[in-house]
C-alpha cells in the first residue's frame, strides 16, 4: 500500500500542467506576456532570453509617425517602483512593420500597442498594423498617464472611450484589447464600455498618474512634472481593479501592475485575469517573465490544477461571505 501511495505522489509531482491560455482570441503558450513600453520591440532583449518561451509580448506603443517623447529627466525612482514620463517615444508604424517585426524569431506572439490623439488616428494605425501576418492582436493604449494630448482623456471619459473603441473596432476584425486607466472612480463601468463596443478583452492597469519632488532644487523630478507610477507599489490597486472588472464583464482580462514573482502573477489569475503582463521588473531582470511562467505552472501542479486556465477566477470568498 505504501509503495502505491509513493507512486501516486510521484505521479502528481511530475504530472504536466497545461500552460496554454487564450486571451481575447489569441492562443498563448503560457499566461505571461511582457508589458508595452518595458520590452522595446523584442529584439533589444532577445540576447538575454528565448522569446518563444514567453506567452507573448506587447510591443512599445506606436504612433503613425515617429515620436520623440518628453525631454529628460523622464525616469525616476520611487518607493517600491518607478516614475516615467517618456511619452510614447517610438519609431513609427512604418519602421515597426518593415524593420522591427521581420527581425523577430518565428513563433513569437506579438501584440502591437496603438496610440493616437484622436479616434481616427488610432483607426488608421490599427488598420495598417493588423494587416501584418506577424501581429497576433492589438492593444489600444487608451490610458497613458503622461501624454498631454489624447491617452488619459480616453481612459477617463466613458463617452470618449466608447467612441474610440467603436472606431477602432470598425478598423479591424482581429483580436482587440483595450488598456484602461486606473485613474478613474469606477473601473467596472469603463470595462463595460469596452465590452459593449466590441472589445475582445481589456488590460488592467496602466501606470497611476503621480509626481515626485526634489526638495533641494524645489522642482519636480520629471521635466513633464507628472508621470506614471509603476512597480510593486501599485499591485494591490491593480488586483482590486482586476477583481472588480472581472465581476462586471465576460470578456477576458490581462492583469498588469507590480508583478515581481510567480506568486504575484497567480494573484491576478485568481482575481479573474486570463493572462498577465510583466512590466517594470523587466528593467531589473529581462528573463523574469520566463521564470514567472514556470512558477505559475509549478503553483498549478502543487495545488492540483491540471490547467493554468483553471486558475482564472478561482479566488475563494472569506468564510461567512
């Protein structure tokens, strides 16, 4: 009897976990992507890891024309995180399609991030990008917290957000995610807007608008004054918003915000996320996303889940609730 029990325990420890998930119609080999703006166009970090071991990556946000962004200083440390006000510096859609995508290894899942200052510009950009065979889907950046025109306005105004999503939806039949702003009162309402206008999924959350001050110089530390706070400091807020949105919509959610370990990633899945994105941690360890994916599989195995997908929404209510 003891031998049979030992054999059963060994089988449990070695049992393979199905790591595959489907996010907004995009099949992923595992539930971990890298977040837009923290992983460049993929080629920059290819020397450090096998990109095909990622679930996928969200490329740096694109505009129709190349964009220089804000002048420095535009990055600063913050307690348990960082501030940035880079402001969508990017090579433009032409260079992305003709130079960046062809340089990537085959088998890498690429989600393009689109940014514009009005819905028509988003739609034009999306129509061009979505036609490329290497692009698996689009993430609309509707929530950049440090751009003076566009960006944050769409993420904070339900009517503008509805117009944006509806306009982009008409421009593509491909998978469409909307990255929402945390700088709102009721995130569930914004999630419902995206679902109603045809989004296939939502990404939560973008950086939180914030600032820091240099007291010796009596000046803001960022040239833009305001920036986006990211890193572990924002994780509890991100978890709360993912959980609230998951109660309100049926479309899948990609959770992002301060993930620093596999345990952090599992928290997002339990709160209702289908997949997660690793962001600020990439600056410290470019290989972190792969290790986190392995850690999620290990957690599922230890807790008796045959599929990582079964972790989504598996949060149990406190007793008496």
